[in-house]
C-alpha cells in the first residue's frame, strides 16, 4: 500500500486547527541560545555544529556551535547552544 504525503498546514487550515494538532512540527525559539521542538520523528544527524530532525512533512536543520540536545519526551526536545540559523526541508 502506497502512502500519500499530506500537506499538514493546508489540512489544518481547512479544518481550522493549529498545524501541530495534526503532527506538524512546533518550533519555539527562545533568543539565540535555545530552541524547543515538538512533534519530531527522530534525530537524523547530530554534531556540535549541526542537528537535523525528521518530521512527518520533512526535516528541520539547526546550525550553530556548542549545540546540545536535552530530551524532554518521545517527540519533544530542547536544543541549547549558539543558534545561528534554522532551515526547513521538504
């Protein structure tokens, strides 16, 4: 059986729900030193300069220095360090 990729943002908008209710990533940046991520599907790559997280609709890459991961739960984590940039990938 072939799975169809769903545009979570469009589906959430149509249903008048926030995207995170359907599993979309919820990313909260706190200054330049901390990022909270919810609804991720796993850590794909990790170093002190680069972290890549998978999600239902793509991936989130975080670039910086002295990056550390603090696990808050199965699908929630906090990243700390000097955050330089973030990039969404489909």
